[in-house]
C-alpha cells in the first residue's frame, strides 16, 4: 500500500515518543501489505475498527492513541486522516474526518 502523509505520523511521535515504535511498525507493515478489503486488515489487526467510507481505526499503544486512515482498496492508497490521543479522538467524528 502507498501511505500518504508519513509526516503526520512522524510529527505525532515527536510529541508522543512512546507511540513511535508502534507507528513505525504499522507503517512498515502497511507499506508492504496488499489489502483488498476490510477482512485483510482484520486478519492482521483484529482490534481494528472498520468504519463506513473505507475508514479504519487502529488502536495505538494499548488504546492510548488512535490512528484513522481512509483506504482506497482499488488503487492501494492509504490516507492518514487522524492520529491523536484517546481524548482528542473522542472530540471528532471518525466517519467524516
């Protein structure tokens, strides 16, 4: 998959260094993946939440942080839509961000 906005992740782990290892690992795995649909993601990340509009929420570092991506399965592109603390996540609409 082609990940759009790695800079978003790196800026986040500069503020929250405890998330860096997870986010780097997620990026490496997602970059090599060939997700064709939501089940492919759940096979690797059973704790992920599949949302409408091809959005997926990943729990980062034991659910301390949340990562929301929008996936275009047909083109193999993953857009980083949000990365934040659990408190910040609670203030947004994950289906439209």
